[in-house]
C-alpha cells in the first residue's frame, strides 16, 4: 500500500456515463413535441465512457495514461480537471492543479497576441502585475516576438498552441494535467516542450500525461495505466505498458503476434523484416558519435513506414529515441522484396555504463508495428573523468535513408 502522505491524486471506482439523445430533432415541430415525451431511456441512450477506474498518483510522479481513440482516457483527464463530474466514484487531489487541456480555449481571435496573454493569464489567476512580470518569458518561450501585436485570427494553429503553452507553463502548479498538447508545432518547439518536461521531473512536480506517443511515454513516465473499452486494463512500468499498447494494434491472424518482446526477440505483423543492426562501435573510450545502421527488407508492399531507434540504460528504461518522421524523412511505396538501409547518427554524450538499442519499424500509426527488435544491439561507454548524464538531443542528430540497388 502507498503512504497516504505521498498520494496527491486518488481515483476510487470512478465511472462516467453520458446520456446521448436517441432521436434526432430535425424540425422546430419535433423540438416542441418532444418536450412532452419525457426524458426516459426511450429517447436517451447511455454511453459508458469510464467504468470503475481506480488508481493513485504519488507526489513527484510522472504518470501516463494511454489507450486507443475512444477508450475514455481524455474523459478521465477532464474528470481529474473537474471539467466533468463523475457519475459515480470519487477523486481526491492535494495541491494546486493546472490542466493543459485544449490549449487556447478562452483565446479571442479578434484580440492581439499580447492582449490574449493578459486574458489567458487572468483565467489562470494572475493579476495584471504578475502577467507583466512574466510577459517577457512567455514571448521568449513562444518565439513570437514579431507577432504579438497581430490579431490572433492571423496566427497559424501551431503559433496559437505555442502561445497558449507558453502562458500555461507560467502557472505555479503542484499537479499538471497534459493531454497531447504537442500534437501541433514544429520539431524545435516540441523539443523545448520536452525539455520543459525534464525540468518538471527535476523539480519533483506531479504530472498526469495522456499521449499516443509511446516514445514520450517511455522517456518521461514513471508509471502508466492502459485504458481500453472504458476500463483500466493494466497498470505498470512504461516499457511494459507501451509494448502491450502496441500489440493491441496487431492483426489477430498474424503469426508473429504471439512472440513476446523478450531480450533479443522480434515481434510485429511481419510485413517488414529488420535483417541486421550495426553500430559504429560497441565500445567507446572517448565521447564522439554513435551510428546505428538498420537494414530492412519489405516482405509485402508497404505504402508508408517510420523507422526508429531507442537507447536504453542498464535498467532497460528508454531515455532517448529518434525516428525518420521526427526528421521529416518520408519512406513510402516500398515494393515487396525491396531492401533499404537507414542510418541514425547522434552525439554520444552519455555517462559511463552499458547501453542497449531497440529498433522499430511501424506505419504512420505507431500502433501498427511492422517489426520491433528488442535489444537489437549493445554498446558501452568508458571515458576517464566522465561526468556526462543522459544528454542526447534529436536536434543535432542525423538520419539518412538509402534504397539498396540489386
């Protein structure tokens, strides 16, 4: 059992049922006549969004919630944020909570970026003086210095999210609720947001994080729950839950589906075969660069694919990931039998120790795994007077793709 003093969020048998109109009112006449028909089950259909959900979040924990579209995870986050009330069950929270949900709600498109900063700041509980003190940091983080006096309606959706996120992180919160806020925005801004996540972990902030990005889940989360068909299916460590989540998307008639992701084993639906994985070196005595070469062969025709690598520490926790999509490299229209080589090169700024590399190939939907090779390669770092930590950046990494000529 958890120490009650460490628990900052307690979710106890929470259920949520929405009442959906069963009969569409398409005319003014029907709107009036249906007033006298009552509101019984004949005219409203219940939809079970969540059923008997229970878990606890400890202080300073980065807690992930994953699940397929429609599973109920966003509904759960909105209940935590008190946007929705549960139909049954209870939730207790300790500390100030700030939701990063539907960023930009409350923005006025007819006002300038500057005016919206003050408006959104007021909604977060800041005084005018407090917004003025934070204004410079907000604009600097959003990288919108040249646009703050333009009306918001002239901003792109990415610019609006950047501004909203930059305002929201100024809130002095004990608990943050984050729902896929990084789905919009360029790679550089996403990296800034992820760097902010690392800062939250260092500051021992409590974060509840909903995401479809299993790379982010494995990198940041300490504990994860999987929601499926409105119920909590499993709770555990990020690597275990992310594997279970990915396997949910595999075809039931795929023989390789039964292969467990144990060290050195491959799993996936088998339309792509990872033939080999090579390293620039398996032992480093100076900090330079590591290159991971991945050779693949299409077993069937594939329209689109993403190839990626993840670096794990001796505990098996992935702390760094890089893929072709992140570098805006498109791999499409691979014919059956076609072979290609993908190379990932990144600065080797790591503390001394042993590391393993996972290699994955999947569709544009990360859950559609073509092939995943767990612990495909190993290397070690042993540098005298090495004080480095896990400090790898996708920004300085390089990715190349070459189709092999026959």
